[in-house]
C-alpha cells in the first residue's frame, strides 16, 4: 500500500541539551533522529519520522519524559521539553526538507545531491542522487560526511571490499559502489531502511552491485568467512563499544575500520577500547559535537 503520510514525533529542547536529546530520541525509537535549530530562539526540534502512528504512544512519551528528567539530573537544561506527535502529508513533509539539504562535493571524486538541486557533476566526478527519507543519511550530518570522505580517500587502494554496518538510507554503500568498490555489502536491522536503501540503489543504477540485507551488528561473526578492506560503522557509541570485537573481526589485516556516530566527549573511551584490541587510530575529525575516527586493523 502506498504511504500517503508519515508521523513526526518531536521534542523541543535547548541548544545545550541538543546532542543528548538526539541520543535519547534515537534510543527510544531505535532509529536515527534529526535536529533543526531556530537560530532566533535557540530552541532545537529533535524529530523522528514513523510510517504509522505508534500504538504504544503513551509508553513512548513516558520514556521521553523519563529521559528528559535524567538529562536534567545530569545538569543539562532540556527546556522547553515539549513533546508532540503529528501526522504529516507525505508531500508536505517531503517539501519541508528542501530547505535543509543541498548538494555536497567530496573533491573531484564525488557529488551527492538531492533531486531538486541543479548542481551537476564535474568531468570524472561520480554522482549520487539522494533525497531525504524516513531512513536518514544524505551526507549532511558530520558523521556521514566523515565516512564519505574516508570512502573517497580509499577508492584508489588495491583492495576495495566494502561493508556498511547500519546502512540507513544506503548512502555509504551507494557511494562506494559508484566509486568502484566491489563487493559492496550493506545491512540494517530496520526493514524500512532496507526498503529505502534498495530503492535509492536502484535510482542510482547500482542495485545489482550492492548486497543489501536485514541484519544486526550483534550477529556479526567473530570468525567471518569474508573480511573487508573498508568497514564503516556509523552507530551510537554504546553499540560500537559493545560489539567492537565483531566489528574488528570483519576487517582484513591492514584494512580500515571507520567509526562514527560518537559524541566528542565519548570518543576517547571508544578509541581506547578499540586500540586495546590491536587497532590504531590513523585519522579523526571533530565537527560540532561529534568526533569520528578511522582505525587501521593489524
């Protein structure tokens, strides 16, 4: 059945509590959250988008309230703290995103643009066309941008086997396929993400070049048959920490593991945990409240 509307769940919060509120909403709904700030008021709207009205809305709302109270107890001011649930017409919802997403170039190698952008690729520049959807990931977020930069940097290396852990919109896998990586494997535990990623891959004419499956990082083998030259895991810090052995095992010796989705204040703990397992930090970037890193696996 064709989806004619989406449900937006939003939490209004302060700039001070923005990053913590993003983590809270992502944890409650088990999917990425987005944030947009009113520059005049400084109020941030943290939102997730659902394909149907949640049947357990009262329970979910209670979890958001409890999480906001924990933020307050930790010394963060989550005011105004208003929670809302509203149905959006799909057309109106899609149109509203056009204010926020613009084309992005990664050197001379890659152009990522939404359908409404008039930007066109330079000679020899790979082009990926991707509109925002319920499964987020368009390159605009600092963590996604870092992953894309690492894919671009690795495109000329001898080995180009690529794994995308938690693919979301499929942007990383699609860009890897466009840049010549093969094989390209992507998975996510959200069936909607799988549908959207496959749709985006078809739109960019690389569906036959990407293996897209439903999967869970917790089920990655500690002794995999196949290992990859480049693995991107754009996940929240606690998942990276908990499943570090599985992520490291998926990378061949000498390959690169890219970790993103990490708040800057959490990065040192993540780095120490991975380096204790024999990896070495070779590149990192801090942008806004986020820090991402690329680790070489020995």
